[in-house]
C-alpha cells in the first residue's frame, strides 16, 4: 500500500465503495470469476454462500488473506486472477487487448 500513488489508491478505494447489483439471471451465459478471501472480511459466510448460489457456474479464485481490500494488499495476485479470467476473451470482440497487437 505504501508504494501506491494517491490517484491509484483513490481509484482502488472507489471500487470498494460502489453500490451496485447485477441481476444474475441477466448474465447467466457470461463468464464470471469470484475473487474471495479466506480471512476476515465484511461479508458474512451467509452472504458469500448466497453469492455462490446466485452464480453457480462462476469460477472461484481464493486468496489466503486480503480482508476487505484484497485488490489493495494482494494486488499482484488479484491482477493475476483478472488476467487469467480475461484470457478466455482473447481474440474475441470482448478482448481487453487491441486485436492489432
């Protein structure tokens, strides 16, 4: 965390403060990866289990630690999981990489 600049830290904290909801039935055919932590977090076990029920086909990426802000304190691992998730879209219109590259 100490190495993050103010803008980078602010953008990562903003992610945690977004109040949004995705209706699971509308994305049933979309690839979903859930990143979860094994240590303490604000989500109760019941909330996590409900999320797993709503997204039964989601891939699960688990971190041993990370608390409420895994993308802050375990950013390298979170980035790796995101890259793995995005690989399935390479070469498609949903690719995060410019096709000319």
